[in-house]
C-alpha cells in the first residue's frame, strides 16, 4: 500500500520539476542543485563561486533549511538576491517549494541560480527540482567512506566538490578510497578537491561547474 | 490526506517501540539511541565507550545504515556482538527494524546496547525505538550553527557529545554560540566536549551516559 502513494508523490513532484525547468529555460537561467551533509560547506562554496563568477554574470540563491535564516542572511550580506525556504520538518526541498520561491525572484535579472538544498545525504537525491546540474559537496571531516554509505546521493551527482581538503592530513583522509567509492556508483562524475577556506582548487571546480551549466565554452 | 497517514505510521511505530522497551526491561538491558550527521564520529565514540566500560559490563551494538557493513565490521573486529540493519533508502531506523534485529541478538548476554542510527540530523528524531537515552553527537567541523538549523534533533536529545573538539581552533568553533543554540530548544541537556581521536573528555561524557542509563551510581 505504501509504494503506490510514494510513486504518486514522486510523479506529482516530477511534473512540477518539468514546469520549473521550462520556466528556467524561458528566463535563460541556469540552475544548480547544491546538496551535502550538514556543515559540509554549501553556503561557503556558493559564496566563493559567486565571488569568482565572470564579470556581468548575475547570481541568485534559494536557501533550503529546516529552520532559521542563517544561510540566507549570509548570502544577502553580499547583495545577492536570495529567498529562504523553511521546510518545517522536511528533510529535502521539492519542486513545488521551488515553484513557490520563484514568485519571489526576478528570474530575468539572473543568469545562474544556486539552490542550496537541506543538509542531508539521503532525502534530497530523490526529488528533482528542475535544475540543470546536481552538485554534491563532500567534506573531508566526514570521512572517505561516505560514498559507500550514501550511494544514492553519489549516483545522482553530476559534479562532486570535496571540501575542506586543506585538512586532509589532519583527518587521515584517503582520497583513493573516496574516489574508489564514488566510482563504484558513478563511474564518470568529475571530482574536485577544494577548500572554501583557503581557496585551493575553487577556480578549477567553478570552471567545471560553469561548463556543465553551459555558461562558458568547454 | 497526507497527515493522517503519517500519524498512523507514527502510532504503529510507537506501539512497537513500547514492545521493544518492554523486551529491554525484561532482559535487563539499557539502550542508547546514537544519532548524528554523517561522519560526526558515531562509530568511533561507541568504540571509545565500549573500551572504557566498567569491568564485566557487556556491550552490544545495532548498526543502522542506508547501505554497507563498514561500521558493523569495525565493531565486530572488537569481538562485540553486532547486527547490521541496511535501511535501503530510509533516512532513519524505526522500531520494527529494531524488533527484527533483536531476533539476532542474545539480550540476556548484554547489559548495554548501542543503537547507531542512520547518519542524519532530521528524520531519526521523529521515530522512537524503545531506547532509554537519546544521545546526539555533534561535531566541530559541522559548525556551531547547527542547533539553530536542526532544532528537532537537539530538542529531543538527552545528552549531547560535541566530538572532534581537539580541532575547535582550526575550525574557529564558537562554543558559546553552539551552547546558546542548544539552550534555545533544550535548556537542560548536558553537553560534553570530547575527541574520539585524542580521548579528551571521553571519560566524563561516558560517566554521564552511564548515569543516565542508570548503570552507575549518580
């Protein structure tokens, strides 16, 4: 009895995700769905990316959280258009939430939209939002075994940024083991080692992201 | 339409949680539900606790993960009875899963049972398992703002262990801000700063845990 209910929910979500995608297309906005564990550095990397966008490229952000406006406040402090979605208890954003948030954003004034999903390595991977790129931010302190434990999230990623890599030694992080885990479920996804704190690797990662978003010649 | 379904699920879960609690009572086993983000150090702190238990106190572990037996293998390597639950896509353990796992554990041979929940700061707080203590493991690299963002999890905690505290300076972790966030939703929960890596603070935390489990005089 439970499975048909879940399928209906997913079908309704997919329908709205397709509408969102059409809206983005018409407005000429490219969209990245940013997913990660709590505290992996989603907001920090979004801010790093925004600071390094090519001149004239106009960013916007949708912030998803269970509660609070901490992340949206951080973004707004940089004069970037931002909408906060508080999901209540929900462990992920869904397409209708994005639809509602779009009423509060002037898409014609944007070129690239970052959607920061709820901090979670499980639920967000099941809900399409209508975005162009699924960006998964992994983080060194989480440990290199996470791709084995959260295969759904890694399987759905178009791009992986492994953040806090400046601390790889402190945490005895085994990059080869991590890469092996990612490759088991996603043989081709590009993996970039970055640090939002030191800036290391951020340019190369952002360049790959913009290429995937078709915002820059390959 | 959705809310009644959710309530029914929760009611069924609570019923089985009560049966689990009765089973634990009859066997004289005290049970802790260990919850945290991915990579906060659940397995490491469980292993630290087990290594420091008073002589003669017999531990067991139930490991919950989306996939893999990595954590169960780590526990089993220490000759501790362990059962792995793979939840498939589910972002939390529930009482019926624990019920099933109990068929594979000899409760009469145990005094304390650690249930390691799925790595997630959202879903697990809504599902009672029949345990005696809700232990929340926070972790310095996640950042001090997490209590504001995941209030449900912090509100339900009986005990908070803040792990990786040896790296507080590296991450510019503001303990007062963290404590303030915890106190907003849970005014009385004890908070212990620990490091599974260096052993710092682990004895004091474990002593508080055993007191809450009524396994040691207060």
